[in-house]
C-alpha cells in the first residue's frame, strides 16, 4: 500500500495570504488528522476528519480550517497567514477500526 | 485539560547502553499510548504502542511499560545503536477520540559510537 502523501512539500507565503495543503491517506483509511509541528510548541493537534465530517478540533483560531472529500483525501486551509504560522504541517492517516496513526512527510510552510 | 509531559528533553548514551524515556499523562480516560521516532527531516514513525489494558509490550530491543494508577508510561531501548539517534515522542489518546493524539515535547536521543 502507498503511504500517506502530502503536497506540496514546501511552501513560501507572504503574511496575509492564504494557503491550502493536501493530504492523501493510506488506501482504505477514512480518518485523517492534522498536526502543526514547531520547535517551540512541538506537535499540536489541529483537527480530525472522518467520513467528510470534522470529528475533533484542537485549540487553533478559526483561520485554520479543513475538509475531507468522499475519497478520504483531506485539505487544510490557513487564511490571513501570520509569521507564527510558519511550521511543518503533518497529516496522519488512521483506519478508524484501529488505533495506529501513520504520518505523511509533511508540508513545510514558511511565512515571510 | 489534556496534557502529556515527557522527560528528559535530551538524552545521550553510549552505544550498547540502555535508554529510558518517561511520560506522564493527565487525562485518566486516555487509553492508547503510541511512541514515534522522528529522524531529522523525516516524518514521525510509529515504533511501538500500548493500550491501557496491557502493562507491558516488547518488540525486539524496544519495550513500553504502562502504569495506569500513576498515569505514567515509559519507552525502554536496550543495546542502543547509532541509528537509534532521533527525536522520540510519546502520545496519548482517548478511546472515542482516537484521531486526536496529545504529544509530549519530545526527547532528543543521541547514541555515541
């Protein structure tokens, strides 16, 4: 099976812009979670999608949003980018019948 | 709120020695505890996990122990090798929120040859 795929790998954006990141889960996995990884805050949960519905949400402002499509692919969007949004954004794919979560290689977002 | 504390933040050992990383969780409803290894520039990789109905689990040189009463769980690596050098993260999740992992701050393990 192919692993979790995230695109793009790298992004540079300007403050105030918006960005969309994509995640394709492992075939058959219907749960996709998103995490922000920074040196200062570590790995922080953003949200989880399952069957096109947001099932859990972390403590991030409303500028961070996401969605999931019928093929389980997920996108996350960040609007009105701030310098502090610079981070590695990781998605994790999970078979909802089990516990194990598998990460993609991440999208490195730099806001300038 | 949910919180996972991880110690130490850095750990340096000689090749062949053992390494132990400890985590404490706050939410007593947590019932799944995975450990991830992240090498520089790579994705976090699941190396071992344990559910709350088990006290210990072992996979070759890696073992995890869980003390539900104290809300502690630990990663044990024996016979360390230079390729074990990486950042290790513990995490916890609650059964009906399986897609939400609360991570510790990470431990940077360095194994010196």
